[in-house]
C-alpha cells in the first residue's frame, strides 16, 4: 500500500508539473511574438545568393544574386562584388529588388591537378563564398553587407 501511495503522489506531481509547464509555455510564446515585432530600419539591405542544388564537374552553372532594400531610405552607389562577378547597381529605392546572374565553371579533377598537383581534387560539395554589397546611406556613411555562401553537390 505504501508503494501505491508513492506512485499516486508522483503521478500528481508529474500532472501538476505538466500543467504548470504548459501555462509557462503559452506565456513564453506570447513574449516571443512580441519580440518578433520590429520597426523598419532606415538602412536594411538583404543580399541572397542562389545556385543549383547539384551539378557535374566540368560544367557551367548559373549563380543568382539578389539584393533588396528593406529599409525606408534610398541606398546610393550600390556595388555588388563576388569572386566571379562585379556589378554597379546604382541607387536602390526602399522596397526595390535587383537581380543579377553569372555563369561559373566547375573544373574537373584533371584541370585542378594541372594547377595544384596529382593529389588535388574538386571539393564535394563545391563551395561558393558569399558576395559583398557596398553602398552609401543618405548621410554618406559607407556600409558593406555579405550574402550567404552556398554549396553545390557534385553528382
């Protein structure tokens, strides 16, 4: 009978704890929602890079560059730069998006070995670092934003 009493007490503690945690979780969710509400920043440029999920060695792939002004100020003298691409984007108004593409060649192992020796290989996945965007705000302050890097799986 003592064991049954202990099990009943433990069940009550677990039940009460679960109810308390559930109530706390609800309160935390409301707090999180309030924290996610933000005001638009004056200067807020987003840079995103995209490419194919897979490719083969020895082929060209298309890399996409996208820059969006999510702020409430015009951005001036915008310049997009990566290892294989450079573009003067001019000015970007609030809410405006500009898109560019570039072709990138993925070398074969034989081509890499010509430059780096017989043990060199093309990495898989094939990494492509992020691109940089440089611009000035309305006060003339220079800013730099870097996009996401990507990796292309080689088949």
